[in-house]
C-alpha cells in the first residue's frame, strides 16, 4: 500500500515538473519575441534620425 502512494506521489511530481518546463519554455519565447520587437523599433527610430 505504501509503495502505491509513493508511486502516485512520484508520478504527480514528474507531471508537475514537465508542465513547469513547458510553461517556462513558452515564457522564454514570449520574452525573446518582445526583445526582437523592441530591437526592430529601436532600429527604425535610428534610421529616421
């Protein structure tokens, strides 16, 4: 019985870890895109001067 609970806890931990990694990966892509957009805006501003 204890082994069953241990396996359930390990499975929940692994699922949480995988979901967290996917969330951080998505957030990293969003931040990267925002940085690229900011760089493009700065480049346009420098071209007009």
